[in-house]
């Protein structure tokens, strides 16, 4: 039988000249992204693992990596080639691709790592770039200064400054070749930030994060996270980020979730030489193994005993092949997870499999979100958490796969809670709160009648339901993700604690005089319990229900949705919707909301409990705007700015006719945005006079609006002529 990869994979085609150097982002999930880098030797899809190839020692032939593993790019070392006469001559004569016999994207490092290992290198800054240009590498690396974690602050600072000084001469010598601009800074978080901002000013194609090998070798993953979080938020979003020397698959999910795009692995070969196997949850020694921890195509049909009995070279080769199999498979898993919107979940799951990963992940979900703004460092992590939140969409397809209380810490759950807490506002004064708990949704089906019976008699009780991710006002009873939890019914069994309820309520600005917790599973008549609890309201048990009460609940639902999704002031909505009417579906759900003149302004969405505005509704919302026209792209924080209406996106006049025709707004045509614009939320597109041109959904963050120059920025629902 032949292997499926036998026979050759065709050589790559060069990307179009005008595209070379471009990084296109195709898909995102929080800060994780799927992208592709355009090069002369084809596309490099990210996240990608670049296997390290030492031109002197080839454990796996680069050509085999291309043919058998579909590897689109690898990394080799220009300093090693430059230093060895024979390699140097051959590379200059035939090019680096021929030298290592590889047709795909060749990235080259510069000798910095050698200077870290051996103390110094002999090559000059421009010389090593010119050499990389001469031998035809696709992505070169400048000679940065390796900043070790044990260096003094002064030494690190010198390293950062010297690296920054070398940026311009390196790019000049590169004459248009794509160049890596590494970020240094050791464990000095402000210097990491400084390095990121100063290197961003130059025209680098990619930013590797350097100086992290020693901390990864010691499995200091918490520090690795801190390096990442003090660096990536300060890099332009349209450039890929490479974690230099990071190649262990156990690190992929968490670092990809935080925005890493490229990895390089010498680990597959180094660990093989040391008789060790990589797995997505750590490293396993071959010695003493009876069974494989996981089987890969390379190991299939062998036993650990047979592999131990092999000669050194064969054993090293098969283990390296396994290590590459595992790494590529984990990377693929991550890519699919980004597509599915589950990369954070994968990081969460993997963190349970290794103590050092666990430590880092626990910091990420417990410490980071609770940082205030007390000290400079505190402020840094506070901003880093907001940077993660900014990239998350609150309402998304599917539900929350609730595995443990940790599932509550997923950033998009935090964003959904934040949106609810900031934007929902109680209508009228209700001194009492009733919290329904004990059962999963859909609550409308289970206790809708009870709620109507209460409403028919009193407006004095605010009704909320208890969900595993927080309290939910009845007016938003079908809101995603609160209403879409996938998990055991056990999750609803626990009675919420009163103190917790009070905290939740205060987050929604509710300070009730009385709180009643009512278990929906109670066998007795629930209405009886409510009558007993609130004697002063003089409630009764008769079944009166008139259309007016149902209508009132529906109006409350509309006000809540307009506040949440269109950021409309509930006080305005109350006045405007007094005489509104509804068109109902066969199941008596509100299908369309009409103003008193019959104008259809919006339709509630069944899918996620959201709201779809019509063009007429957009104009109606537009008429309430009081804020001035925005200028620029201000704001990095998630600020409250509640109820100022839909955020505006001011576009270039060139794009106006297209948007009026209902076409999307592309990056590069945006002149200014309101500071409360958020990814995945509703927004208005206006011209430079504030005239409404269209309305739709924002597809990126404010910083993304500024940084990106390709792709859809606003998905237009309707153009407005
Ligand atoms: N390889 C691993 N770490 C580094 C680094 O900091 N700089 C460079 N150029 N290469 C590396």
C-alpha cells in the first residue's frame, strides 16, 4: 500500500505582486484569528507552525514536510548558513529554497538566538539582512537583542532600545523584502509595551515576540501570558504575531486565544533526540512506556518497545515524525475551534491537563478580570482584560456549553453580562423583586402564565430568572446566552444565595426593599406563595388576564431590547411606545413592532432574543441623537456611555453611494467612530454632516477600524437614501 502523500504535492504559486506582504484576517473568535499571509512562495495560513530546519541536521526532510504534512512554511537560520562557507556559497548560488529543498514559504532567523546561546555573533545588522535578501528568503528577521528574564532592568532597557535602533537600517537594507520585527523586553512589562509601540512604527511584516524561550523551558507559563498581554495589545492588529521559539502543542490553544498567529518548533526534533514524545497536554518519556499516550499516523502499528529497540537514527526520525503529527493535529484542532467560536473552551479544557498551564489559566480567568486601577501594573492587566473583552461578541450562535463554574468566566459571557448590566434599566419604580429559580428555560413556556397573572395585578414587582450565568430580567427572558445554556439540569438545582442575588441586582442598579426567591419546581401553587410573601400588595388567586397586561409585558420587552441592542434611552422608548402596536406570530410572539402611525420599526429575533431594526426604525432612532459628530478613533476602554443611541460610523464620501445602495462598508473608508462602538453590535453609518446613510452590524473593534485596510468593517442591513 502506498502512503496517501506519496506522489508530490504541487509547488506553490506566487501570490499576486500587489498582495505580497499582506496579512488577511479571514475569521476571528475573540482575539484569536484565522488569516493568511501572502508571499512569493504561496499563502501561509495562520495560525501556523513553522518547523525549524537546521540546514546541517535534517531530522525530517523539508520536502517531506511539504509533501506529507502539507506544511506551507518553515523557518531556518540565516546565520548558520552565512557562517558555513559551503552552505553560504550554495545558498547564494541557488537560493535558500534549493539549498534546503523546500518549495514553500521560507522564514529565516538572524543569529540572535545564537548570540543568546553563545554570547555573541560576528555578523552586522545590515549584513545579515542583505544576506537573507541575497539567498531569497520570503520573510527575513532583523538582528534583535535577546532580552533574558534574568537580566537587570537596565540591560533589558538597552536591549529594547538597541533593537529599536536597528529597525530602520534593517528595513532599509531589506529593500522591500518582508521582515520580522521582534519585540523584546524580558519580564519588564512596561518595556514590552515600549518595544511593541516603537517597533510598530516601522514597516515590519510580522512581529515575533522574542526572549521567551528561557521562560517556556522552565514552564513559567503565567509569565508567558503576561509577556503576551503586555505586548500584543500594543501591536497593530493587521500584523501577524509570532511566538519565537514556541512550538510545544500544549501552548497552542491558550496563546492562539490571546492572539498568537505563528509558532516555530524545534521541539519536534529536540524532544525526539531526547526520546520524548509531545502530546497536547505535555511531554512523555519513551522510557518505561507500555502503551502510546496517543497514536499518530507515524506511530501506528508500532509499540513503544519496538521503537525503543530501533537504532538511534530511526528512533529519532519516528519520534520526530510523531511529534510533528501531534503538533500539526493540535494546530488544526485550534483552527477549527476558532472557526466554531470555541478556542477559549479548548484552552479551558487543556488547562486541566497540566499544572503549569492551569496556573496560567486560573490567573487569566480569576485574577485578570478582577484587576482594578490601583497601580500601574493593576491598570495594565485591567486594560488587558478589557482588550480581550473588546474583541468578543455578546450574542453569538449556539449556547454556552457549561462545563463547570469556569465556563462563566469566558470572555463573551462576561461581555454579555456587562451589556445587560449597563444597558438594561427598570421601567417604573418597583420596590420588590421576585427571583424565579430552579428550572431551565424556556421560561416563557414554564412560568409565562404565572408572570402574566402577577402583572395583571401589580406593577410593583420586578421579575427576574436565575440562570447559571446570572440573573435575567423577565423582559429579556429569551436573551442569548443567558437563555441558551447547554448543561445538566443540576446547574439550576442550587438555590441562589441572597447575598449573591443582591450583588447581581446592584449591578443592574436595583436596590429593592424586598427580595423573594421562588423555586419554579415547587409543587404548591406558585401564586399562593407570592400572595403570602407580599401581603401589602393584596394580590389574589383569581385568573384574570386581559390583553392590556399582556401588551404591557410586550412593551417592557421592546423597551429592554431597544436599550440593549440600539442603546436607546428607555425613558424615550417609554414615551414613544405608549401607543405602539404589534403584529403577532401564530404562537403569539411579537413579530413586528409598529409605532402609532403604523410604521414598522423593528422585529424581535427569536434566534438570540435580539432585535432587528428596519430602515424606518433606524431613521426613527436617528432622530433622537444628541451627541456631536465623533472625531477619530478614540477610546480603548469598554466605557459605559449608556443610552446615547446607536454608535455612529462616519465614512468617506467615496463610499456613500455604495452604502446607500445597501453595500457593506469596507475598512479604509472609515473616518471616525463613536467611542461606544462595539464589535458585533448595531450601529449607524453617517456622512460627514451626520446624515444617516445606512445601518448595520459592526464587524471589528474600534482599533481594528483604524488599523485594518481590507475586509468588511460594517455589515449593512439597509442603505438609506
Ligand atoms: N528565537 C527564539 N527567540 C528569539 C529571539 O528573541 N529573537 C530571535 N531573532 N530569534 C529567536
